[in-house]
């Protein structure tokens, strides 16, 4: 979570006006959504390729895997 807070603080540190700040936060959220969709799709295809049925994969496990894969800098925080 420290990395996320760092990225947010870089946007709202006062060097941008409100409009620019909102634009940067919007870009950040859009990127996060895109990464999550790409990761989920890639994971489902990978499971299918391995003969698994992605419909049987538990959502909490997928979320945990996505967080680890998309944020390797997080470590154990």
C-alpha cells in the first residue's frame, strides 16, 4: 500500500491545480482498472490452457494473486 500512497501523494502534493490533480487521479484509476482487467483475462486464459476451468477458481485467491502480480514492490506491507 505504500506504493499506492506514494503515487497519490505525488499527484496531490500541491504542485497541480485542482483540475490537473483530478485529471491525474482519473488517469491513475483508469490504469488500475485496465491492469486488473488484463490480469484477470490473462489468468483465466492461462488456467484454461493448463486444462483448468477458471470458473472454479476462488475469487479471493484471484484477488490475492492479482495484488501480488500487479504490485511486486509492495512486498509484505
